[in-house]
């Protein structure tokens, strides 16, 4: 939650007292621009890194465990000398997306920007993990398409648990506020979460430990040839 603002988070929830966001972007299409190709190939970047790039797009309701799994995964990847970086839903709103609120248009722009940033990290040869609720199928499909067109690995991971379990955890106290009416438009309560129909990974945090889930993701990366197999 941004300091000094009305109650909100990456849940896409906003306070009942919130006014229209004066910082919402007025997007204009760029003109008179030309793409400038470089001379460094993807193969050269992969040779330098010692592995391929990938985007692991973690989606799920608030409290499902996206950030927890992402933090643990990033640590293990770095320990294995894999160039990795984590993009977190709340953290991004302190900087890159600090001018975005939680209107439908701002939510879409939030995910569009993160999709573009993830693509850049991926293209640079890094394994990037994003932990965003990203509740709408259409927004996630656009990010996938962005990666597919560039020939980049995209892995959608549904960080999954029952809504009852997520609400029981309620690490930020947001479900309680949503139930009391203090915040509106809260994903899973009065705004929908459109669960992935065919994610590459369906990771149940109410069934498996964080360590087990991290290993499942590592196995997926190894099987896809993104990272080398661990030396046991």
C-alpha cells in the first residue's frame, strides 16, 4: 500500500473514499519512430548467461502465496547461479506504476507495462518472475501474446488455493476490510478473478510446501531447457 494514500494494494481494490485518480496516464500513440536493431543475437546472450531467458507469470488471488513463492524461487535460482529477477505487484506501484490507480483502465495498463518489462528482462536472458493478481484473462493473454511473438518462453503459473484459505491467511488485512465495505472492487469478493483455464503450472499452496512448489517450477524450467539441470 502506498504511504499516504487511501487503502489499496495490488489486489485492485480501492477505498470507498477514493476520488478519480489524477495521475492516471493519458496515453498517446508514438509517431515518427523506427525500430533500431542491434547486432547482439539471443544466442550470444544465452551463451554469456549460461542459460535461456524465461518469464514465470504468477497469478492468483490476494493471499494465495504469489510473493512468498516468488521470493523463495528467486533465492534458489541465484544460488544456482541463474540470473533471476522478481517483479512484485505492490513494489512496482512504488515506482514504475505509481501513477496508476485501480480503475479498469489503470489495471489493464498496470499489467501491460509489467508485460513489457518482463519481456525486456526475458530477452536479456534473465529468468524473471512476476507476482501480480492479474485477475483478467484478456490482460494475461495479451502478455502471453507479446512473448509468443518475440519467441520468448512464457510460463503461466496459477498460484492457487481456495478463497476460504486465502481469506483465512489475509496477510495484509484486506479481506477483512473488503468484507466490512471499507474497500470496494476487491478481487475475489466483489470483483472477479478469472482463473487460468490451462496454465502451464497449477500450484496449490494449500496442498504443497513452498519448497515443493519451488522444485516444481525448477523442474519445469529444466524440462524446457531454460536452465541446466542441477548437479546432484
